[in-house]
């Protein structure tokens, strides 16, 4: 015999309105009377409600679901990420510049540096060629309105997906991810495409997806290879981004940095190019593939798409000095701040810098006075290479207004 809604509400310590809200939002699948459309709390409906309450740890005292777990812009593993250097970067800018109101980060990576300045009220410009990074920028810096209540509901639904066989599980299962997580990743990706969303809302779900992938990836922090032993078996969890708004202006680009500097101006341009031979499109090909969702055939042990030309960068080749010189000479700013580390020939071959310290200084001095600031830093290496006396440098150029801009 069907149960009464009031009895179920009392059992779980919530209101009838709350339970109806869960049903209406699609969180609880129930049986409906075919004629009247009313909910029938039969055995199936009651079991689905019980499963939902148990999975989501309902806060009975406050009569609602407990908040989704959250993530911030810096909660990911990323080669060359400057998260641990933010205070150093901020201090150099604060103590050595005047009236900086607009900051451009043209090799944005995770977006942590741009976010640092944005949180301090600066207008920002942020750019990167990777589609996954661009999705994150739309999430954290986009200007479209987001229906966060709906995002909550959709993320909960993504977390409840059972996980069916799909493109991700066939290619990356038991390699880059456990088979269970790979199934859920692919199903969540299809789920996102089946929703009616604005561009930023779609980006929010995709960003949650690839940040969650990063948490459970069976790797050492990149996707050039996966661990031979499946160590990452914790279930994937899709979290909600922590997004702040403070009124500062935000502009997002998705293009080649050398072209962008010809089109934009800022008080300070921050530059952190990929100086070694590790092409970021190769290192993060799994994330790019899932974000783009074109499902190409994959090759090799690392399961990479054959066509990755769009994300190839001259900065990871012997052309790096010429590309850097072109970039600096066409940068329109009162200050140029460049991150560089002294890897030189210290690490494994692919980690060696493609531009020397001397070349950096020589190129920067064409634009004005250069001051180097130093910070001891623990370098990331993909193998067992031990690197001693590693330093992160910040070169600050006060641009000579009489210097030619290209």
C-alpha cells in the first residue's frame, strides 16, 4: 500500500515541500498516476527517496540538503602553476610599481595569478590557448548570469549518475582513471550536452568535470603518461566552484599571446611562457579531449589524438627566443613582469629551458630598465631528477616610454 507524504516527511525530518522540491528538480525519480499525474509513493518511489537522502546526507535539522563540496580556481595540479608564488608576485608589484589598475595575464594557465589581482580589485585580461583553461576562465571570470540553484541540482544529478560504458571508459578506463570513474566521466560529459544552458553555465559544469577528473587521475600531475599501477580509485565527485564578484572588469581571450599583445593594453602585463619542450596541448590532451568531445581515434600508449597542432607553441621549440622577442617588443604596457626559472640544463631533457637567462634579460632590456627579483623554489620534475638551488625569477621591466613598440 502506498505511503503518505506526511509520514515520509516526518521519517526524514524534512517538510513535504522539500520532498516535492527534490522530485520537481529531478533528484528523486518517482511513480506518477497515469491519469491524474499525482505522485504515488509506492515501494519504488520510497526506495529512490531513501537512496537520495542517504547519498546526500540530508541536514534534517535545517530541512535541506547539505551544501555541495566546493573548489576554488587554484585547486588543480598544473605544470608551472604559480599558486605558491602569488604572495611573492603580489609583493613585487606592490612595492615596485605605481598606479597599476589593469593587469593582463596572457599565458593564464590555471588563472591563479589573474585571480589574485582580480580579488584585489584590479581589472584583468586573461588568455590561454587551451580549451580547458578557457572553460575555467568563463566559470570564474565570465560576465553572464548563472542560475546557481539549477547548477546545484545538475551537479547533484551528475554525482548520482550510475556510469555506463562510453568513449572515456573504452579509451582511458583502467589507465588514466579507474574504470568506474571513467564511465562516470563520459556519462557526465554527455549529460552536460543534453542540458539547456547559457555559455557560462555550460562552462561551470565542464569546469567542475575537469577539476574532478584532475582529483582522481591516475597520474603524477599531467597526462603525458599514467601510472602502471591503478592507485587512484577514490570515487569521482563533482564540486561547485567558488566564484566571487567585486565589480572589477574582466576580459577573457582564447588566442595566441603574440597576436593578443598587438590588440590589448594594460598597466602591467604578466608573462609566464612555457619555456621547456613540454607542449601543454600534449600534457593535458585528456582534459582537452573530454572538453572538446569530438571523440577522435586515439593512438599510442598515452592515448593521444593524432591532430594536436592547434595547441602547439613556439615557446616549447628552438624558436622560443624569437617568439619571446616578438612578444616583448609588441607588448603595450607601462610594466612587464616575466616569470622565469633557472632550470637551464639542470633537469631531464624535456624540462630544460628553451630560452636562457641571458636571452631573457637581453630581450627585456630593449624595452626599459630590468630588475630581477628571486625566490627559492622547489621545482616539479616528472621523474626522479633532483634539482638543487632552483630559483624562480621575476623580471620587472619599467617600460621606457620612448622605446618603440614593434
